[in-house]
């Protein structure tokens, strides 16, 4: 399968947004005109109904019953990429309905179902995908689980995965865990009492972790929150082999909580969805998840907004 570039994604997204905006703005223009008939025409549909109709008929031109055509990258994957961007730009309830209908269309062919399931995994759940969107992925998994005619064999993985995807979602309480400091002291996440808690799951041997660590260390905003006592930064090493933890401990900032998971419980029991590291989780004082597995840039943006609300 061809990789999806960020520039292609931006082009497709802007194109679909333009189409939807035109679609919806036309609706607003038509509403100001006098009604000529009591019958509800297509131009009198609400924006949500128009979006629903687009999703319902999106796959009409793709022969999903023909596995040779439906699973061809130049046909199936191209159409799927645009479909995902359409899902991004409609209300959640419309997206969920569209996903249920799409899954229904995939049931007749095992080959077609597995092909598109792989695309859902790749586009919506892969940590390196610019299309990643766990809310949509969760809706897809639920649609698969709820599909009455689908073989139960294909529901085993989604049933296991959906519980992991739902864990530590924004707005829910984060899963508590213990961590061990370099002096052997063991503490718990819920023992931290600052306004914000940043949990940074990482491994010093990971290249991307090194990049994020450098950004965190160099960030004036992070430093400002730490100095003001508004933020605790818990850097947690999650692997069993502690050699990398000890070898880099001296290079870590002293105002971080540089800890390790003594028995690798977080990873081995899947307390957090660590399909890839580094992973950044921002919690509030009550340990409610504010941001789940976000980029450093998204974290900075959020803290900037909070800073503007309450000057340090």
C-alpha cells in the first residue's frame, strides 16, 4: 500500500472541507428563499441530513462485492482515505451511523472486510498516521462488534482492543499506578497534588523519545509551569531492563520526577495504551485525563491556553 503523506492528507482534507462548506452554505442560502412547495426537497435538508446522505451513498460507486476491485489500493484505499476525512468533518452521531452502514456493506466478503479493517487500523489507530482519530476508531470497533451477521471470529480482536482504546480517555479518571524513584522509594500517581500532572512514558534508547525529551527540557512554558509549582512532570521508564534508565538518569532535569516501573506493570497489564512511545498524558489535579497520547506541540498549545486563562 502506498504511504499517505501529510501534504496529500492536507489537500484531501481541504478539498472535502470546501465541498462540505459549500454544501452547507448553499443550505443557508436556500433557507432564506420563499417556499414554493410543501414538499421537502433536497435543497431544504439540514446540513446534518446532507452530511448523512453523503456518507450513506459514499460507497455506491465502489463495487464492494467485487473483491478484486474493492481491495485494489488505487481504488479501495484511495476512496477510503477520502472517506476518513469526510468522517472527520461530520458530527459524531452521523459518523457513527455511517460507520455502521459501511461495516454492513463489508460483511458479505471476508476478503473485503479484512482489507478495510486493515485500513481502519492503519489510518485511525496507527500512532504514526496523520489521520489518527481514536474516537472514530472506537466507533468502527463498536460497529464491528454489533454487526449481527459477522462471524464471531472477527469480533475477538475488536472486543479486546475496544477496552484498551476506551481506557484513560479524555474526561475520564486516569488509571493509578506505582512508580519507583532512583533511591528505591515507591510512590503512586494519585499521590501527586499539583494543578497539572504530565505523565511522560518513554525509553531513553528510543530516538523519538530523545527528541521529545529535548523539547520538554527546552520548553520555556514547561519550565514556567514546573517552577510555579503548577505542574508535576512524571517521566516513567516502562521496560524491564533498567540499564537505559540508569545510564541516562544524570542527564535528566532535577525538577522532573524521573522514575521507573519496577515490575513493568503498566506495560504488561496494559494499564495505558502504549502501542508506541513516547506517550504524553496530561492530567488535572483530580487525575482526570485532559490530553491522551498527544504530540508535544498539542501539549504546548493546551498549556498556552491555560496560561492565558490564569497568568503565572
